[in-house]
C-alpha cells in the first residue's frame, strides 16, 4: 500500500487500515455509511499528486483511503452544449483527449495531467498553464456528483451555464480537498479546440515590467493569449539538465516569458499578430529579443522545457516550494523584496523562480543544496525564510498557496494568514457538511477549534 500512503513529494508517510477501490457511486456511498457508523476517517484519493499532503492519511492507522481510480469513465461528451461528464477518477489527460476527439478543448492543463484525476483537480481547484485565458478548475465546473459524510448523494450533473437556484453547492467542493465529501462525478465546460497557435520565447530585458508587458500582450492580441509563463535563467538551466535533447534557447537578462496565442478560427493570422505585439514590446524596451516557434516541434520543445523545470529541481535534490500569488500590480515588488530577503537570510541559497506570471502566481522555490539532507533543509527553510516570503506576499495582498492547495502541510499557514471571519465560515461549513469529522480528517481546517468570542 506504500504508493497510497506516501505523498507525491515523499515528504510524509501515513498508515491506513485499507485502500478501498469502489467502482460505482453507490459503492462509495456504502463505504461512507459504513465508515460513518464505525467512526473511521476517510481519505479520498485520485492520482495522489497533491503537493500539500491532501491525499495522505495520518499515522494513526484509523483512516481508510478511498481511491477513485476504478471510476474513470467518460460518461458523455456533448459537443452542442460544449460539456463533458466524467467519473471523478478519470485521468485529466484522458478527459482532454475525449474532448479533443469531439473537436473541443478541456482548458485545464498541468504537469501532472498524465496521472492526476478530475476529482483531485476539483478538490484542489487546480490551476496550471492556461488559467490566464480560461480560469481555474472551479471556472470549468458546471455540475457535480458527490457523496456526503452520511452517504447522501448530491446528484447535480447538469450542463447548465445559468442556474440561479440558491447556494452553489458544487462550488463548495472546489478547493475542499475531500473534507466535505467525496466527489464522484463532474460536468466540465469545454471550449472551441484551438487549431492555430503562435508560441514565442520572449527574452526579457533586465527589470522588464511583467504586469505592463502582460497588459500590452493581452490588449493587442484581442485577449487571444492562453499562456504567459515566466522563467528565470536558473530554472531554465535546471530544466535543460533534465532533458535529453534540450532546445538551445537562452533567457534574457530579466528572464524569459513563454507566451502563446491560440485560436480556433482559420481567419486570424496569429503569427502576424504575435510579431506585431512583440515589435511593440521591443520598442518599449521590455524585451531584448524574441523567438517565434516556426514549427510544431519547436513549439513542443519550448513547452517541454517549461514543463521539465520541476523535474530538474527534483533531480538536483529538490526544492522548498513557495506557491505564492500577488495582485499583478505587485508582482515586480514581490520579486524585488523577496530577492533581498533571501540574500539577507543566506546569500548562498540558490533559487528557481518561475510560474504563471499571467495569473500573478510564482513558484518561488529555494533549491535544496546537493549535499544536504532534504527533509532537514526543508524544515529549516519552512520555519524561517518561508514565513518571511509569505509575510511579504501577504503584505502585498497575496497568498501562500495560489494553486497547490492547503492539504495537511499548509494548515498552519491558513491559520497564520487566513482572515479570522473566513476561517470561522470555513469551520461552520465543515461542521455542517461533516459533523462527525470523518471526511479527510486533518486536512485544511481544524474543525473543532473554538471561534473567537464576538
Ligand atoms: C508547475 O507550475 O510546474 C507546478 O505547479 C510547480 C511544481 O511542479 O513545482
Ligand atoms: Zn504551477
């Protein structure tokens, strides 16, 4: 059972009574009823790719894992309504492919797409590489099926774009990481499948204003921008080391942005549009140079490089991840302040900074030096420098977790940075959905903590 009891980053190993693999929603409901009767905690698990220990049981040995992996059916693709209905255990890549076979796009794309599952994407409200155009998972959610903590099934697999009939229950599950119930099915919104793309590697000038560049690119492309990924030279070098055939692209002195326009229309000249936009950015002095992919293989190579960064970090000895986001207007300020915090904490530390700059989301990662113990180093950074970086993000109106969730590892950060009223509301929701506290106990929020007297 080791693959189920250890988290994706191998930071924590719990124990479990059993791993249960239901094949139907009714079986999930039966399991939940039995667990409720016995007072046993339930940890729902999809692809086990959480970065925050959201799908890992504790060490009590009193929890069961409910793996959704056998519930992996594509229930229906509806090209006219532009929606897809799936089991929660469907692998993201398979859902993307089913949509593409019907000429449509499931606009959710992330590094783990070959193994993560839709239920987990909903549970963590996954973000990824095209949020700047299409939003997070919750923005794609049209309908839901979920089993509540007493075995009641919420069956709302509707495809409606508009449905103002009271509380939006499906949205309670987005970002809930299995603490309110087990998602067993979902209806997701699809978009027209892009048939044309223009992908460019922008070598940024030193101090280039990312937010202004983004605004220019969005405005002048009529918002055809689907990706705006920032990478520093160090992150690119790490990715290059992890690739067998790396492309020979380099970063500018201010780093790089991988920008992509996509369109389903044959009537839009995307390359010309990209060239015109880039000419303006060069004119403004924001980019030193740019390279427009001339073929699908060049485009793929740029993407492989971007997606190889986490693997490059892992091969070196891993990183202490800081999945921060700030309002776009403060992204430059965060970069400046954080750099000086790192320098004064320990000038020898090495960083790998990259991320979804189009969403104000940076992976501000501190590399674990090759010759030190990863766990020890992580503990030391997380109890010192990490808090300084999160303080800075918070002071700028940002957050300590933009897209990776809270799980078990970031609960203390939610308590430190979360608004008191918001946490109180979360506890009340938790109590209402899960009065016995059996749904993913220990994740996100401690339900029984006393609320402050008013
Ligand atoms: C990414 O954007 O590549 C991931 O969210 C960050 C990571 O895998 O560390
Ligand atoms: Zn990311």
